């Protein structure tokens, strides 16, 4: 188990969307020491599915 910051997740997601799963695995390994391909790929797939938190919308004046 490990904790992923928003910056790390953003870098992994960017690598995935620009170059695919294995580029995202390489990016994941830049941040974490995961040697097993299956576990690294599963972690990437989980991180890519995370949604970015929505920014609160300003209240409209009444």
C-alpha cells in the first residue's frame, strides 16, 4: 500500500493519456519502487480512473 499525492497522480495520468499504459508505469516507477509489472499496471489503471476534484462554483448573486 502506498499514498499518491495529487501531483504524482497528475503526472501518471498525463503520461497515460499522452503515451499509454507502459509510459504511465514508467512514471509510476519514478515515484515508487514497484518492480512487479502486474502490480504496477494495476496501480496505474486505478490512478487513471480517479476523477479530479471539482472546483466549487461561485454562488450567483441574488
